[in-house]
C-alpha cells in the first residue's frame, strides 16, 4: 500500500491507535513482527487482520483533512475519467471522480503529491480538489476506464492468500535464503496455481500480447501489454512473489533453483479450444526475478495482405518488392512493431509448390504449411549464421532470417542475395534509410549493400479508433501543428474514440500498420556506394516517391483510422513535416 509521503509508518500506527482501531497489545505484536520483516508497519497491521486498507486510508485522510472516497461505491463517468491521459493516471495513481464548475474532484493515493496536482491542473485547466482512496481501488478504476477489467477474481484470490498460508516464510522476498524443498511445496499450493492460471487466462481474454510480472520493493506489479500499451492490472503482495515466479518457471521447464542468470522457456497451453504458446523470459533484478511472457495465438496470425493496413500506393510497392526474383528485403522497426507479421505475410504470398522456402527463426512463432522452418538452438551450436550456411546446401529459392544480429549473419545473407536467392530479414533501425547505415556499421562493404539490397520497409503499429464509439473531435492545437496543419485554416474532421464497453473505455480497438517503403534504385545506389549520410539517402528516397512513416501516419489520421495523438506516440515528427 502506498501512503502519503509525509506520513511515516509510525505516525500511521499511532493514528490507528488513537482512533481505537487497534489496541496497544496489537501494535506491540506488529512492531515485534516488523523486526524480522522488510514490510512497512501499516502493511503488517493489515496483514495480521487488525484493520483493512480502507480503514487505514480513511484515518490518513481524516488526519490530513482530505475526504475519503470509496471508489467501489462510485460510478465514474468514462468521459470525465479521460480528462487526463492514461499514462498520468497510471504514473500518479489518480482518477477523476467528479466535476463542478471549475473544480475537478480527483481520487488520489497521495493527496500531498503537488507534482501530480500541478500536472493535472495544467492539462485539464481545472482547479484540483484532492480526495484520498486506496491504491487497490484506484488501480481497478483506472483499469476499468482505460482498458483492463474483469480481474476481480484474481484480486479476490490474492486477498485469500494470507501470510499464514505460507507458514513461517513471511519474508519470501529473501529468495536466496529460502529452502528449495519448501519453495517446491508452495508452488503446488492451490492458491498459487489459481493465481497464475487466472493471470494468464485473463491476459488471453483481454487480447494482451505480453504479461509482465515485475518485483518491487514492497509488492509485485502485474502488467498487460494490450494494443502496444502497458496497463497495470494488479499489485499482489510481496510474500507471494517467490512461489508465483517459481510456479511459472516450473510450467516453462526452467530451473527454479537458478536465480542469478536470465533463463528462457516456453509454455504450451489450450484455452477455449485454442492453442497458445507462451515465451517465458526470466531476468534477475535487485528485488527478485522479473518474468515476461509473450503470448502467441497460433490460430490468429494475420497473414493476409489486406490485414496489414497498407494504403494503395504502399501496397503496390510492397507487392513489387516481395515478388523480386532475388535480392535482400529488410523489415525494420522496434520490438513489437509487427515485423514478424509482415514477413509471414510475404512468405504466405510467395509460398507455392514451385519454390523451396527455408526460414531460421528465434523462436518459430507460427507454423506455416509447406515452409521449412528452423528454430535456432545456441546450446547445440545452431545459430542464424550456421543455419544460413546449411540452407545454401538445401537448394533454396527464398530464405527468411528472423533477425540479422551480427556481421557473420549479415555477410552470409548478403552473399545469398547476390547468388540468386530472395532473402527476407529484420533489423532494428528507426527508419528505412537507417538500415543502410546499420549494415555498413556492422562491417558490410558499401558496394555489397548497394548490390544486394533491393528494398527496406520500416513500420510501426498504431491503435485503431474503436468503431463502436468513434466520433469527431478537436485535437490539441500543438499536436496538429507538429504535422504542419493549422486548425483554424483547415476543414479536416478529426476522429477519436469516446470510450465504450467494446473497447473497455480506451477509445481504441485493434491495431493497424503505418509504413515507410524505400526501394533501392539508381538514384539511391550511388549514395550507398559512397557511404553518404542517412539524411541524404532519405532525401533521395523521398524524391523518388517514398512515403515516410510520418506521412503515412498522417494519412491514417485523415482517413479516420487512428488519432493524431496515437500517431505522435509511435513516430517522431520532425521539422520535415
């Protein structure tokens, strides 16, 4: 539980004592228990069952002269809730609950947070009337309004898991000192199994792409990535961290005794008659092991060209590149930008009985019939580079490399493209012209890049406006100005999502791609040969008709697919606009 920064645990305990909510004997017992714990005093008092979090929060509010509000008994107006951006609501743990004249009633975990009050006053233009509420109820309210709901069962299950369920292991955050046998017993306990199962199934139901389980100093943070944005969904108590993490590691066939080094594994499961693969990654941190699970729905991979969200001109360029007889095509963008989907779509277009397609991936995310897919295995010595060498002895027509990570892989891929093969791969760069600089920086000679590379596709994913609550609106003037537009001088109608039950109050549902497609022609090739600066390459590509990420994003805004704020979230808009 987060408490206002000005109130110490001792002060809060004394307040509870003065209010008659705890007895001196109970306080002594809590203080004694705290000597062997890293938990705050008020957290221990709550854990012992002497008071509830609600009662503690009410006492703090009374002492501060700030009214308490029970959010579980209040119906929050979705439009009012979105008066402040989601990232600020999540950062400061606040939610608007009422508005009268020029005053905005704001439920807060810490009503003394002047930075939160000032930021929200500037954004909304309202005077802020702080109110205090529990962290748990505020998180639930934020999730309900901005995208993640129906976690009541998870919360209830977590609440049912009392410290007493774990015997004398009240400080499970000290994982190094835990007995392995005891930990193995805990992970098989029904409550832990139920919590982990509910977290995973709820993430699948909410169409999350990733689950983050992050250890904090005094609790655990569980977040879902939905439509590319992380949402905090719950904060389980610290004492279930170790058994929860260990349960996931056992499911993924990882070593629960090894907590000093990162580990990777996989969970295969069925939910609602669908098969899912969960890629599990563990990472040691200062507060314990962090777990990230990537959810792969094998039945829902989008491999249709019509599902990529290409505009007619970029679609024509994409088809022209994909059907090249040989050469290298690169797809660039950050993690989670849809690169794999674009590659799978291209492979699906090229797949026929007349061609031999070989892929090397890490991991193989989706099985494609008729294509030879290889999973790298570093422990066995099977890397991207070794797989590529083997491919060349397999009489391939088309080769797909999941990612070019090093010079050796890049060199073999380039050579493959120069010997009559069509090579598809990905690279991490900010834009299409940047891929050329990246390859040269990796040690590939400019003349080889100029000869082998036929095109580069840079992409991002933007959230689509929910079709059920789509409506016209006036976006912030500064946002419009970044795209070189003036609200006063334009008749453009902008759209956003009002928020509804279909999009869980976010205003967005689903995602679409925005693209920057650069073809390597006779105007660009000489620039590569002399290793010209990226900006020169970009200018030449634009002169040849390349639509930039910023321009394609604006086109999606103007056609009502996404919002101008969403476009600004995923692409940098510079002076060229």
